C-alpha cells in the first residue's frame, strides 16, 4: 500500500499503479465487513476509470453479503445526502476529487453521511491488511439495485432550503465550469431551475478534464474570460466531484478560494447567528467576518471529516474550508459546492449587490499557496522551524502554523497528494511574500 494515499479523506492512488481493481475489491470487501454486511450506496464521478472501479467495488461489497444501491454518476455531496435520505448503512464514493485525471480514489462514508472518523479508517485498514474477511456463499449473495433519484432529491432539498422564487425573479446570467466532472449533471440543472440564463463550459460528463480539476485561479482562465465576454453576473467552478465551489465576479476576477466560505459565512450569519467551524489553515479573515455578528469561530485539523464532525457536535450554523468547500447543515454535513451556489445566489439577490461589491466588503488578505516535494522528514522540518522561530506563537493542531505579528505561515503534509503544502497569509502581498520566503529559505 506504499503507493496509496490513505486518510479520512479516503484511499487515493494513480490508476493502474497504486490503485488497481485488486486493491479496490479488497478495500470494498473490508468496508462491507466493517458495515456489517448492510446496505451500501455507491456513486462515482466521471473519471474514465469509474466503470472499472465501480464493478470492483460492487464485487467486494456483494462478496460480504451487502445489499448495494448504485446511484451511478453523481457529486460526492449528492451521495452523502442520499445515504441519509435512504437511511442505509454507509456508502462508497469513487472519486479522485481535485486530483488529476490519472488518479482515482475511494471515499468511505458512514450511515450519517460523514466520512469515516480516523479511528474507523484505522479499523478499515486493519481489516484490509489482515485480509481475513468472511465471504458469503452463493446462497447469500444479494443484488445490486439502481436508484436514479439521487440528483433530483438533492436538488429538491436545495430548492426547499433557499429562497428560490426570489432568486428566480433576478434572472441571473451564470457561467458554470464543471470540468467535465459530476457537477456537469447537477449544477446547470439547478441554475435553470433557479431561472438563470446558463452558459455551460466544460459540462460534458465524460471524465476528460479540459484543465486540472483543482478549482484554483491558474485553472480557471477560460471561465473568467467567458464571464467577461458574455456579460454574466457570476461564474462558478467545481472540482471533479463538485464538493468545492470557486467564484468569478462579473468583472472576470477569480476570487480566492477562501472567499467562498467568507461569503457563505456572511450570507448565513446575517440571518442566523452562531458558531462557524473551519480548519487551521483557512484565512483568519473569517474571524473578522464572524466578529461583525458577534459570533465565534472554532478551528480543527484540515479535512472535511474534522470540520463536519465538529460542526455537528457543536451545533455550528455554517462551516467549511478555505479550498472552496462550504458545509451547510440544513442540507447535510458535508462540503457541498452545489448547495453553495444556491446560497451565494440567494445572498446576491437579497443584498441586491454584485459579486464584486460583496467581495469588496470582506477583510483584505493576501494568501500564497504552494506545493513542494518533500526532501526531508516533516518532523525534521517542524523541529527546525520551532528552533528558528522560537520567539513566535505556534499552532500545532495540524502540521505547524507559525503566527507572526503581521501574518502566519502554515506547513503540513497533504493527505490527498504526495506533497508538502505551504500557505502564507498577511494583509498585503508584500508582507505575505516576505513571510513565505522567510520560511521557504529554511527548507
């Protein structure tokens, strides 16, 4: 398993190398055994390896006595929502999310729609390693049922939650870039149901990504240009499984990933005050937004499951991560880029402002995000940084975050890619660059 990335975010690998049908069958059987041979829902994004891995997942689950419900191609948040709707025992999402096309992954979901907790992933890995799963005889193998209602159910929940009639009256013009992923099947449909004029780019769900699926500025130039050319009110971008959302303003400006959560927080808190939960490396502008409404912010380790779990336990009103992931409890406790579209359009409608006007009200921050190949052990890096910056405050919830008087730098090992992530933030570009380079020089 050395070629696999394993974390609460799932089991990821390059197709045909670390991630093979043999590996997938065994993990699926381990999950089937872990879930007690119950009913398991299975979905996938559009990657070209999805059919191969779906049949491997079905075989593994059936071999342990599971009843399987195949909801076919859908976003990860749609499957999470559907698991709760159907009240089944769990689910497996086949999706490499923001990873490049040569990657794929299995995301394991509990009966409550959350990803497996860390101790549960450890149990699953133990079952995989021991490879002593009890298999069913021919008499006890159940069937695979197909359920094509997942997307329509998810959309109905979103429309029932937000002021869709008011949004519909605005007749927004929206450009959507779903990177030919699972969002291609959902977001254009949602936008049309909201009476938007929809301009689709990269919304053919064939798994051939026209650009890297991570929705960052470098990958969204076509979206930005299209928004300007067609005079749209807003542009939206998803990753391959649509659990993230990045926004482009009417001027063609690609807003930083963190802005999605900042706008979602403002949109929520103006109606309902309460706790916001995010991870340790999301912009600290979130505290300033929350302070406007006298609301607290709580931070967790990086990862959907840590934020979701904390939100549920603490009763948070909104949460998410600085990668464009927004969690809206009224829908479900998972990052949901589709529901985030409705929330943002509702906010634009009720404030009667443009995207650029709403963005201009946010606290100014400049963020630098970089990925590096790891050339030394992370423990050595942390020790070196703690020695060099001993006079400053540290946050060690996840990796190491150095808190300077005018900004911060956070380093951690990625759980979804074989890289070291470095994020630096300050109130202006110059300070952020100085802090970033100061830390990089020690690596």
